[in-house]
C-alpha cells in the first residue's frame, strides 16, 4: 500500500534563510527517518512541499527588502500578497471581519484579534523586567525601552532622540511649524491630535474626569489630580519667600512671580507683558476678536470661559455664592464680596481730597464729583 504524506509528519531541512539561494525541495520523514525527495514523494506531498517553499520565499522578503506586490490604486508596494489584499480594503472600504461582542468591523483579521482583547481583557505579552502585561506586542516593545533606555528615533534637525516614533513625529512639528489638526468650531490649529481633543472640550463642555471623593467633574486629567489634593491635603511645593504651599509645581512657579515681578509672556501686537501664559492668550483675543466660548441658550459669545459661566447663570437662575451672615445668595462672587461689607463695615475705597471712605467703588466715584464739580448728566429738554 502506498504511503500518504502530510505536513504533520514532514519537517523541512533547516537552512539560514538570509544566506541560502537553493530551492527547498528536500524533506525528512519524522516517522521512518528516511529522506524524501521530490521525485519519490507522491503528488500530495509534492503540493505541500511547494507550499513550504513558498512560505520560505515570502519570509526571505523580510531580509531582502523585496516588495513584489504593488497596489494598482496608489502604487504602494508590499512584501506579502496578503498584506496587499488587506491594504486594498482602504480603497474599497471593505471590512469583512466583525466583532461578535460589539459589532465593530475591521479590514484586517489581525486588527479584529487585537480589538477583541478589549472585551476579553487578554494581555498575552508580559515584560520580563517588571511583569507588566500588555494586549499588544508593540506596546510591550515600546514599554521595554523604559528599562533599556533605548531611543531608536532621532530628530534630523536637533539630534534629540525618542523611544516612540509618534513622539518624534510630534517633536518635528516644533521645527516645521506644522499644525495638521484644526478645530471645526473656531478654526484654531494644533500640532498634536491630543491637544485638539482637549481644546474641543471648551466648545462641547465635556468633562470626562470625575473626582471619586466629591463627584466634581473636570475637562482635563491634570486638573482632576490637582483637585484631589484638596481632599488629601497634599501640598508638595513650598514658596521659600512666604512659605505658601502648592499642590502643583506650576502653581508655585506662577506664584513666585508675585515676588520676582517676572513677566515672561509678551504680546507681539501691543507689547504688553504678562506673568502667566493663559493671561496672554486671553489678552490676545482683544486683537484677534476671537470669542471661542458660546452660550447654548442665546448664542452670545465670549472671549473668556469664566465670563460665559457667569452669563449662563442669567438663564439658569443659579446663585452659587451665599452669605454666611444672612444667607442671601448671589450669582457672582464679586457681588457677594461687596455685600459682605454691610456686615463687616469694611470701606476699602477712600477719597484723596477729604478722606471719606466707601464700601463700593462707584460710591467713591460719585462722591469725587463734589470736589471736581463735574456734572456729566444733562437734561435733553432744557440742557441743565
């Protein structure tokens, strides 16, 4: 009886795939130990032998850099026919692989497999240094550079090196000035997609980060971290001038400018200088006329987010500021502060001419007209 051959009982003779140019047509049977050549094998084995030879040839393309498969649509070339087939789906929009958990569809089977790990929580790749596990091999490779210090990606302009290719791409935009990401609400452009996403929260009002202590929501993770220190009482950073302590280093740096008088941020339109970058950005809207904050109720727009928040209380009737003496509530903090002077008797505004003092600045302005004789209001009937 003639023997039947299959891949499960045949092994390929090992060769160095980077150096060999010979055809792989010699096999050894793992069961009998006898050699099998193409002339001796039956048709089934010969077909399987050809399959193995093709696999080796495909593998060799990785070392030679050969890319024999080209896309007729865009000309991009590939080492593997399967990779070309997956690429063509970019042009056709075909997504034959679907997730049975959420229905999301993918153009490549590998992309589906990676996606499914979101549902299964599978993390098959583990770091042998610290034990941390990852869902994707690429994430493990990048993580391991923390331990090795490897930074394979270098900037051609300044020589700075990076562990991630994406970080290099973002860095290079410092030199080129490229800002490929634009806000569809106000047109402002950004070098980084993450910066655009954060910016868009100004328009959407989205606050995805919540405090698990008090439930307060924040637009930015950094702001949440700072807020949480209110609950923990953690204040790492202290001012060596006055001893005041801060939860964040950048808050200490800003505070120290009170003592030093430093104002590093200058307006290129009018030359006015500021201690904080945020104040400069807000000031520049005077020149540009930009009003990125819009009221959902009436459409009125504002240059400052705080002004929008105060305006919205007209529509909501919200009065979050309450007097601890009489319980009266106010929509604006400044109005509460002024009101509290009724209880404290504080009169911070003094007349330079006679020394009389007032609780409100507008009362001082009115009083000063007694000394100046100014009469700005005239009757349109008789002119008095």
